[in-house]
C-alpha cells in the first residue's frame, strides 16, 4: 500500500514529463483574434473552450489527477489607463480576495510591449490549490490579461509550455 502511494507522485511526474516532450515534438497551432488584435501558438493537444463569453478565450490542457491546466486571454478597453493603472486594479482585486494570495510581481514584456507578471496562489475550500501566472499589458487602448493556471506541483514542468505561449504572442494590428 505504501509503495503504491509513493508511486502516485512519480506517475504524475512521468505523465507531465511525457506531455512536455510530446508538446515539444508536435507543431503548435496558431490562434488569431483579428477583432482584438493578437495571435499566439496553442500547445499541441490543448483545446479551445468554445463556451466562453467574448472577449475571453480559453484553452484547456490535459487533465492530470482531476486537474485541468489551462490558459486564458482576456481583453478590455483601457481607455487612457497606463500599465501602472491597469496593474493597480488587478492588485486591488487580488488584495480584496480571501482565496488569492500575491506571491510576486515583476516587470516583463509581451511582444515588445511593457508588461507586468503577477504570480498568485489560489486556495479555495474543496478544490486543489492553483498556481496562477498572469501577464498584464496595455496596447493600443486595450488592457490584456493572459492567465496560466496549474497545480503548484506541476508548475516547474509546465512553465516551459507557458513560456512558449508567451514568446509566440504577437500583436496583429
């Protein structure tokens, strides 16, 4: 019994490593949103969640141990908001949440545009904890939030997948 329990995490690690190798070998599909002016590569095997209200777009990764890693893109009019103002609203939302804890914040870029990366931990009663990475940017009057969500224990293996998505992101207009 003890050996079977000890093998559970090893099997999960093996599945995630196999997934990352398969993703590296397969050709990614390019998703484009002409309406909102961006495109990006979707990891092979990930599927678009088609019942999301616009302007949300979400992609679902494989289910491992009843958890589905995913990423989403949300865009909204930013009018005259600066990146700092856009991030301030996100931080205020996080600070007001009882289930989300900000772990770190750093400067980055998104397709050459200044951006901010937020790392949070979401702990909701009755659910597995989620490690969340968000990239926030303002481009041509719109705010963009790219959100990557996975289990904390899978973050190390899936970070390269998330980084490939981010490095493939392009402004289209």
